[in-house]
């Protein structure tokens, strides 16, 4: 790293260019252009700033708040044992709201224009990852999601070297789902309903293709995240259907669908959700409910500590703890001589290597050239008395 001298006239130019590039922004720190944002050296100081994009309010808040809680849990744990502190700069993406991904883009722009922010945790949804790419990549920021699983967001080359995730892709999740439906449940008639967003349609496509390849009869439909009355959709599902697969992001919608299935006399049909529905709202529907979920080591002492603090086990946010750990470690390594650039932090994220023995996920956290973890298992869970229990 090189020493940097900032002249007053340059600071004025920075402010003007930042406004032009990112629109109106808040906060005293601004960045000027793509080049400056990527390579400008920031004095690390006593406190390092990390952006946090999550659905803090809105339809997906039941997923976003656990991510915020787990990210803060890592921050608080880290700050108790380090002289140099980390600070989270949260931006609410309101995933699933009527505004689509507009709030996520707005939050990404705010983080991009804040020169103190060296890396980002989030966002939650794969559709949000796609929507925020221009703002985050344009600002030179590396970002690590603890829940975005769409297979193509790491393989299409658009975000290579900038985007990483601490959860497996849907190419892994789909295989686990298909294997359980055909191998354990031994079902032959499945109906898939996506929620018309990137995460959901991608996973639905993969599961559908794999099930059909194994001789399963598969029906398919889609529904908007804004819809609440599923009556007409449920009536289209063939009566001999054994399982309805819902790769959805919003637990309240999953619960509403299950309740309406029961009210229409379809309580005997099994329901299976994906990681977005790993929530008490969905598991409360009864013993005919299944779900696929991220890898996690439930015996880790940090899980017990978190549960004691929050009086509940909000496991959906656990990979965001690891995402925060990844970004923090990268900033620490980049800041060794007192300054760091966003480009240097990205380079250090690539070099992450958290051993399985010390990982909250119970497996090594190391990224391949695409930004995916080198190991990618997914688990299957069954609702038992309203609580998800791992069965595969």
C-alpha cells in the first residue's frame, strides 16, 4: 500500500463527482469515480466500517432480522477481544416489498458513496444481488451474502472477484431436494410453484429438471410475491399430487399458502420449502412440512451463546455471521500497515480460509474462483411438532 495525500481541491471534486455518479447520498464521506472508489486508500483507524444490506423491515423481515442479529453477534464478539473495532453500517433492502429491488439498490448506492465502508455483508436475495451489482461493483466493493443461492450469480462472470457467499448454490440444494423426494419419500407426482424471482425460478428449474430425469411427473406454476390469495392456484393443482414444492423467500406467504391448502381440503399433500422458508411460520403448518437449509454446526458453542442472548434459535442468519467474519478478516489483513483500499479488501476476501474445526458452518470456508465455497452440502429438515429437525 502507498501513502495518500488528500488536497482540499480534490475533496471538492470528489463530492461533486460522487453526487453525479450515485445520486443524492447521506454522510460526510463520499467517493468520486469508479477508479477512485476501487483504489483510494482509507485510513483504517480504530474503527473499520462494514456495510450490511438486509431486509430489516418489510415482508422478509423475519429472515432479515436474524441476519442482522447474527452479524451484530459477530461484531460484538469481535469487538470484545480486539483493540481495533468494527462498525456495521446497515441499509434496509425491504426484500419482497412492492418496490421490488429499488430499496436494495438505494442502500447499495449509499454504501458505495460512503468512503469509510471497505466491504459489504449481504444482500439476502439473489434478485437483490443482481440488482445491486452495478452500484457495489462500480464502487469497487466486495460483498459477501449469507443467503443468496441462485446458481448463476457466481457463474455468469458478471460479479467474479467482487461477489462471494457463505452458503452453497442451488445446484447443491436442488440435488439434496431431488434425492430426498425420490430416494427417501419415494414420491412420483410433484407440483412446483415459484415466486417469479431470480432465486425461486432458478431453483425451481433445477429441481424440475432433476425430478423429471428420475421419472417424476412434475406440474409447474408461478405466483407473484405480492399475492396473498392462493385459492385459484391451489385449485389448479391435480388431486393426485403428493407434494407441492415452494422455493419461496417469504415465510408469511408460505404459511398463508399452507393454511389455504388445509382450508380447501388439501391438508394431506406434503409441502416442501427451500432455505427462504426455514422459519417457524412455515414449520408451524404441521408434520407434512419439509425444508432444505444451509450447512451449520448446531453443536457449536456460539449457537448456544446466541440462543441464550436472543431467547430463540434464529439459525437462518448464521451464515451472515460467517459473512461478517469473512469481511472483517479481509479488512484486518488489508489494514496491516494502517491503510486499505476496497480492491485490497476484495483480494483478501478471495484468500479467506476458515478451517472446518473453527467454522460455525462445520465446514471449511474457502472460496473457489467463482466466489462459491469449495464445499457445498445442503441439509433436509422435517417439521416435528412445529420445529424443523434435520433428517438428511
